[in-house]
C-alpha cells in the first residue's frame, strides 16, 4: 500500500478492524463464552459495528485532500469480549507471554483489549462510544 501511495501520490488510511460485533456488542457474547478457543486468534477483541462506521468516516475525512499519506490504525473496543480479566486470558491462552506492559492499561481496566486503539484515538479522534458489553442493557 505504501508503494501505491508513493507512486500515485494518493492517500490511504488502513483500518484494521477486529471482530465486528452487532450493534450493542452484547449479542456476540454468548457465542464467545461458549467457544473461547475461537476467539483466541483475535485476542478476544471486538469493535461495535456502529463505532466502526463512525471511525471509518473520520478516516475518510482525515485523508481527504492529503497527498502521499499512508497511515494504519487498529480499530477495537477498549475491552475484550470475555468475562475473565485480560491477564488471566493471556496466562491461559498464551502461556509463553510474560510481559504485558501495555502502557499501564491493565491497571486502569483489567479487561483491556490486547490491541491498542491509541493511534486511532489520537489521530482520528476515535472514542468507542457504544457501551461495552459488560454495561450494555440486555437484548430482548
């Protein structure tokens, strides 16, 4: 993609979404809980579809009228899709990983996602606004 940008002078914002959860995110939780091994490859991370749509629009605005710009962004919610704390998930599913520095995120949110959305926050103003599944009202 960088080569394309260099050759054409275009602009690209590469948005790297994790699992796109239905609106409200809570609908995907039952599936995640019943098959945690299925979520291990995605690091148990998700993003609400409404948040994904909002950040996509912001990325389009960000690259508009810019030439030669290439930026990649990880798009995820702030928490994981599992009820266990992140440190426990890492210990169980990734036993060889010993260092979870994470910029202190686990000290603030013990369910913090393993993907960082910090760049999307700082450059695009991304703020996951849909409620985390832990606090979302139950679906009827």
